[in-house]
C-alpha cells in the first residue's frame, strides 16, 4: 500500500479534497465519529470570535454539536473546493433556521440562519491539522436578532421595472432563482436556489435592458455537485498573479486605474461570501464598495498572507490595518488604528477578476470603533 509521503502530489491533493468533503458532510449529518476520524489530535482552528483554539477532535465535535443545537437543520453545500500543496480552500455557505436553544445563546427567532464562509485548511498526514474560518460574525448575530440590521439597497423605479419585466419574460417562478437583482439598466440572475440539496450547478446571467427589450450580455455556469475544483485548463499562476496585483495595487495602494484594469466588465462582488449575493456589480460597484472603506479608513492597507489557487480560482488569507478617519456603518471616526482579518475567494476570467467572495471580521472592526459593541478578535 502506497504511503501518504510517497503518493504523487495530485493524489495527495485529491485525497485532501475528499477528506475535506467528508468533514463537511459529517457536519451535515451530525456524524461526530467521522469528525474524530479525519481531525488530527493537534488540530487548531482560528475563528473571528473565538480566536485561536487548540481544539483537537473533541473540541471540533463540541463546536459543531453546539451549533447544531441552535440550528438543527443547518447544512453546508460545497460549491467550490480547491487544493494546492497541503492546503484546501472552500466556499462554504450555511443554510438553516435558528430554532434551537442553548444557555449561551439568545432565544431562537425561528428565522433563517444563512451566511457565507471562505475557509482554508492545512493537512498533515491526510488529516485536518489547522483551519481558518473566514466569515463575518456580524451577519450571523444579525440573523440571530442580537445585532442591528441595515436596510437593503433601495431599487430605483427603473430597476424595479426591469426586474419585474425580467421575471415576467423568463417564464420561471421567482422561487426558481437564488437571487435576482438590478443595477441601473442591468439585471443579474443567479439560479437555481443554492440552498436546495438537489442543486448541482450555479448559473449567473447578466441581462441588459433598453427601450426595445433586453439582451443576454454575459453567462457563466459551474457545477457545484461535485464541487467546482477550478478550471483544469486555466493558468493557475496567471490567476494568482492577477489577484496578487489586486492586493498590491488596489487594496494596498488604492490605485483606481489598476482597479479598472483588473476587474472584468461584469464583475460581481459577494460581500459576505454567499454564492449568489451579488451585492455590487461592474467597476462602478467595485468603486462604491471599496470607496466606502477608503473613506472610513483612508490609509487602509490589505496585505495578502497566504493563497491557495487552482486554475481560475484563488483563495487568500489576509490582514488589514488602517486609521479611523471617517464614518463606518453609522459609527464616527476615532482617529485610532483598526486591524482586522479575512479570507476571500476570487474567480479570474481572461486575466481579470470576475467574482469576489469576501469575508472579513466586521464585528471586530465595530468593537474597535466602539468597545460597547462586543466580541470579535482583531486577528
């Protein structure tokens, strides 16, 4: 029998991906024996609220079993799963309801508990040895009813009309889509619903409206069951270089010319890493997304720490530092430094960034601006 140390690299990466999928499936099925089997004795995880936890198998079981108490029907599909070296990276949405009770949690609301994650895992000898949870705990707490929510972006009358016309002409029911939204003369449609266990793909379409109707201007589809593992024919290092320029020239130096050069015309930003969130669209949307952060923290510098890439997909762990000089999510400037971390996933197309799934510790930022807002580690 071939040992882990002498297996070809591609076999090891395939085995790590399979083990990662078993690990996620164990959460879905509350199969704690499998968690104990695939997690190393020295397993450590890094969480935006809990910080660094030397968990081992039993600590991971306790963490997940505790969450299942709060949301017994919660589960994770795996839309994207890539491997490189001894690491894997995964886009991992959570779908469920907040119906359970715990002494450490607020009373259940019965409402949805859906949020996105971009997680990264390091393997040793075929087992999970270290994991970084990329998530925004503020989103989770908002849905649990213990943090204030913010109203969604209001649609203009033209956007509302375009949205209604698209749904009417599509021949599909609103429930056939995961999300449909509008930006000016453009409608973004993502289907099928990714929360459905029967979903096996994700389709994004961009339709442009004019006085004489609408035209399909962009279409992209990936399989999600089994998970998308990156474009096998794609240039991994070219994709990594594009994302590297994004960090160096845009996220660190705020170079707007590079921003326009590096994003595709139909780029989508999913700011809390849900598969079909589509919070911002096109270069104007990216400018609005980053511009708001730069107005709050004019010297904000985001530095990439580590990446996992395969074909057109690049996942990055990063840290950020800036000074509070402007308003951020309703809080005024403090003049003090703010630090936070995150994990993001990028899809690169024709040398430009086509999608961004972002996670950051927003709760930690708010706590640094106002210590009365609790929880969240800086790093």
